[in-house]
C-alpha cells in the first residue's frame, strides 16, 4: 500500500468523502429548515407540523426504550431490558392511536372544507 504524507490513498479518499458528505449534509439541512420555515408560516401547515413533532416525540422515546433495553439485555440485566421493551410496546400502541387520530382529524377537516365549499357553491357565492 502506497503511503502519502503519513496517510494511505484510501485514507485520503475517505477524508475527501467525509468532507464532501459534511458539506452536502449542511446544505441539505439548511434547505430543509428553510422549507420547514416556509411551511410553518401557513396556519394549516403549522398545525400539521405540530402533529408531526408530537408523533416524532413518540418515535424518539420508543427508540430510546428499545436501545436502553438492548443495552440492558447485553449487560445481562433482563429485568430492566423487559421493562424498557414493555415501555416501548406501550408507546408504540399510543403512537398508533395518535397517528390514527391525526389521520381522522385530517379527513374530518377535508370533509368540513368540502361541505363548506358545496354550501357556498349552492348559495351562488362561488363560481
């Protein structure tokens, strides 16, 4: 393997990939944040973002419980592992319920919008 200034060519290439990935990640994050900021300026989008954040918090807590349970299991602490995994299952069930409520709320909002549009159209106030 050819050495170049204390690094192999493979190490240098890895460093270049890491630098490129870092730059692309920063650009992608910036673009995503700008898009989110634009979306959040719309009241209906802000409501959707709040629901997404709420569901994401469930997902974060589930991940944490699963990870802690796995670490406990690897450390032969079966009781803690079982408790963490059981907590994750309870949270998964709650997440499923909240997600369904969110979907139903969206459908009801859509239905209400359509109903209102039909009323306006029948009254001759819209084209």
